[in-house]
C-alpha cells in the first residue's frame, strides 16, 4: 500500500547539537535519518518504531527509519523529518523565481520496506 | 564587557571569559561566561543546549589548514589556486557567508566585485523570500530589547524557537520581566500558529493548528478582520482548517494588546507561497498599527545571516542573489540565487564560505556543484569540504576569531574569542585571495593592452577595413 502524505522537514535541537558535534557523527546522522509519523498513521500502516520506509517525492526518493511522533505533535497525514541531507534529496531544483526550492510541505508517498537497500 | 579572570575554585589556573558571544543561532546571546581549560571550553554558563554543544564540542580540527584535491598544501598555494579558479571562470559563484564575521562578508563581496562573480548567501534558502517581501511591503520593526520590555502579545508563526532558538523565550520574548511588564510571562499572551504541535506550541497560551499549505489564506483572513471586512465562515474554515471564530478571537486580542510582536520562521518562507506568505504577514503587522503598536520580525537561523543581508545591502544595494558580472550589481531572485544557478548548470567555478550546499541543496544543484571546481571554507569537515578542489580548514568565528555579527534584529554585536587556533581565519585567507585576484587582473589587463597595441589602429567609427 502506498499513501500520500505531506512532509515537513524542520529543525530540531538534537539536529542542532549534532551540527556542533560534527555532521558525520552519530547524533547528527541518527537524527536526520529518522522520520516521525503520527501514531494513527503508524497503526494504519502497520509500522512500529525502527521499521523502514521508502519516501518518494516528485524529485527523488530516500529510505528512512520511522518513529512515533510525540503525542499530538503531528496530525494524521503529516510527516516530520529533521532537516538535512536526506530531506533535501526530495526537493526539486525549481524555485519559482524566489531562490528557495519548496523545502517544506510537499507531497510524498510512504511505502514500508523490509530492510534498507 | 569581556573580562578574563582566573577561576579561583580550580586546582590549576582556568581562564574565565565573561560576556562572550554565542554565534550558533540568530539570538546571538552575548552574556555567556566561558571557562577555559587549556585549549578546551569546559563551561558555558547561561548557554542553551545548542550553545553548550557549540562551545563544549569545539576543537580545532586536526586536518591541514589547506587541502588541494584532497592533498595537504600550504595556505599560500591554496590562495593562489583559489584566485586562479575565480579569475579564469566565466561564471564564478560565491555562496554562503552566514556563519562568519561581517568583516569576512565584506571582503567576499569585494572579491565578487573584482572577479565579476555572482554572490549569494544562505539567506536565499532561509529568509530570502522575506527579503523579497520586505522590498514589497516594508517592515514594521523593533529591537528585541523593545519586545522584552514592552511586548504583551507575542505570536510565533511557522517558527519553533523552543528547538531552533532556545533562549528566544527566556531572553527576549516570553519570560523576562520587562520595564512595562513587571510580571514577565504572566503579563504576556503567547500564540503559536503552526501545522504541527511543536515544543513551542506547548509553551503557548493559544495554539492554532492551521491547515498545511494554507498560511497565505489564514493571513489574509486576519488582514480582512483587521480591516473590518466581513468573511464567509464556511469559506474560512475550508481554506484554513480553523473556525472563523478562532481568528476573530485572535484579532480581538491583537487589537487589545499594547505592543504586539510577530516572529515568523521558515514554516512560511519554505512552504508554497513563500514570499507571498511573508508579504501577507508583514502587511498584517502594518495593518495592526491602525489599532495598536505591532511589529514583525523573521527568526533568523545562523549566527550572522542577518549580517550577510546587511553587508550585501550596504555593499551592493541588495540583500542576496546579486550578480556583478556587468561591473554593476543586478538583483533577481530565481536568476542570481545559488540554488538556481547550480541547478541550471550555469556556474563553472564556485567559492563556498561557511555553508554546506552539498548536504542541503536540491539534487540537481548538488550534482552540478560536484562537477565544477570549487573552493570551500569551514572549521569542520562537511560533505561540501570533502568534494572541494581547494578546502580551507579555518578558525571558528566567535570562539577563535574576533569581529562583528548582527543579531536577528539587526543589532551589531562584537565577538569575544576565548581560544587561539592554529588554523587561519577565513578573513585572512579571503584577504589573501582578494590581493591575488587583483594581481592576476592587473596581469591580464597588461597582457590584453599589449595584444591590443599589436592590432591595426581602428578609426573612431570602429571600421579599419
Ligand atoms: S539561543 Fe542561540 S545564541 Fe543563545 S545560547 Fe542558544 S544557541 Fe547560542
């Protein structure tokens, strides 16, 4: 089953701490590769924390582990990922005359996968 | 004022630097007391979790100060190679600049002018759309000090300072007791408008979970209410996901405030609508001034991204995305902004200063950057420094390097470095590149004039045949 969601990449304090520790370090890498999913969506997609999914936008695809978002933080249908290398792979090059690619609030499909390829 | 005092409580001598400045985020807190043991900072009093990570993890990277094609080289050789790359390029791009001092930013703009480059800052991928909106509708502004002392209605829209600017609440906007707000937090109303219930929303009195991608519609609904325009309740609910009565209640509170402040983040500028969203919010702040005092400020991310806008503006007349190839500045977001230039495969060389486009640009932009020779400056190893033709490892601004940065409210603040560093500052290298570029330009001009003197004389109408 593939369903469409809205993805919000954004800052987190752990990601900020990771930048200072080093972008190749464990804190930063584990933070930017973890997708937060609303608990209803985790249940409806049969996911548990640590499972892997493939996210695909119009421009690219990535594979990430999932974790249940903090209570109430995300409404169903919205996904959150700390901003970084992986989230940027889903953005297109078009900026619509602004210099800024659409980096938040774009559509993605989410498909559970057994293991990362 | 920074002072250096030995720490009496310790067995061996520790240095304490008071009122040091944290440059990790745009809050630029300049009240941090640093305790230094040898070449490590062991305490950063008053710093938040991000500031602590910034100071306490600081070590001078043990990579060489200069790598050319991954091989250790002298800084002088790096400067020469960098200048050659920039001068010989047909479309050089200079990009980054938000995590360095304004002195370095000024020198980088100078180099762009000398080589006829396109220069852009990380502003274009954070609050660049805000810069465009400012040109469209202007800005009703105030310093953070004014907000601290007067702001009784604080609205955060598409911003999550609890995670991105942790001391924003405690130092400037929410909890401090101000001159006209003796009870601090109790005297202020805090509203968060966002698509998700962030940590900041948990600190608010009112949280409005606006429908994703409908900020523009929500802001125009509020503008209508500010101007007493009647709205269709069903339409508002359909467009914003929120009942009209909620927006009416918010507007009543906004009108009743003595001093309102709206801080906004990339929830507005990175989402569909971008500059149109920022324009709607800035215009709303302007509308509110018919009723009471209201101001609006973007929450700026990097420590000196505000400086980058200021320096670019005072050197070229424009805040970001400036092309100097014709010998005079031209500004056109979408055309002269780094992400577009790279994605369209236009630049044939680049100089990236304190930014990491190889980690956060779109894939087509990254692919092109990887295919051209570029120079990178960073205190740490990043995906961008790894793929650079010339990579300079530089001292860290604020910790090793003095200078000036601009806080998010455009207030310039001096840096008080705590540690020496064996790497040069980016300013020293940029000055070296600027000198070398001038030398090469002179050499090229002489060679060109010699070539021209060998050509047959042209009459004044340009026809020698
Ligand atoms: S709020 Fe920002 S500037 Fe202040 S200490 Fe934290 S990271 Fe540093």
